[in-house]
């Protein structure tokens, strides 16, 4: 059995239920991405993209062999959008590093402006309103919760790329909805990881908030702010 075959087909028993190894591995990559993002390291993006590919196959139970056999189209779809937004985030953070001569963190955290916050609220409302009927028509399991998880996740990922402190709060709101949905669907590793993400988001929010109070410029490009990063 090749390593790829093992990754795609192997299962383990968790609390008496079969769980895909690729769901566990995909979530580990997601957690690693969040930790790297907390430290504002560019590697957060490519690491997260690997997790996106793996989790995409997990949440399409009808297309890929999964023990749950549930189709969470919002969860699967957000992996595709995550991948696309991550390309933007990777490019933006790389540009920030190059502009600083490689001596600064990849992004300078700041609070979103009033206009940016209003835009986020409008996008959230429109996104859920559009995604809900689409996901329901596709037969997604838990379409309303799935619609918010999809929309909120995209907002949070974009906010991370822009360096907005608020993106951590959006993630917490996504986790609060995602944990009960995933538990009901039997996606136990993902539900457990959402709980860990929630705790990590509280930590990340506090860390980025403290950094934003140092007095960094609002626009991260061409910043001279330096920080020792591992």
C-alpha cells in the first residue's frame, strides 16, 4: 500500500466510531496553519492549503468514501475558497516580508476601520442569505449552520490576509456554530479541532490586540516594524 493510498483509505476507531485518518491529518495541518498565523509567519498559508485539500475529500461523503456518508457542501466548498484566498494571503504576506527586507513579521496587525467592519457585516449577511438556499438545494446536511460556517470562514481568512485583529473574533463565531454541527454529523476529529481552534483564537486575538497597540501603521506594506520571529 502506497503512502497516498494509506492516507486516503485508512481509518481509526474513535469512541467506537470509524474516523478517517485523512480527517485527522487535515485538521492537524489546519491547526499548524493557525499557530503559524498567530506568529504571523508566511508558512501559515501553504501549510493550511494542504489541510484544505485533505478536508475537501472528507466533507463530500457522497463523492469520496467516508464513514459518515454526509455531504456538508458548505464545509467542502469553503476548503476550495480557502485555497483560493490562501493564494492571495500567501502573496500578500510574502510581499510584506520583501518590502521590509525580510526583517519584519509578515503582517502588522491592526483593527479594521468602521467602513471595513460595516462591509464585513454586509458580506456576512448577504453571504449567508445566498449560501443557505444553495446549500439546502444541494442537500447539504444542516444548511443554515453550514452557510454561516462557509461565509464566516471566508471572511476570517480574508481578514487574516489583511491583518485585521477582528478576524480572530469571526473565527470564534464560526467555531461556536461548527462544533455542535460536526458532533451531530459524527465528524469527531473536526469537532475536537474546532474546540482547540476556539481556544487558540482567544489566544491569537489577545496576542494580535497587544501587537496592534504598539502603534504600527494601518497599512502593512512598506512597514519598518521589526520583530524577532522564529
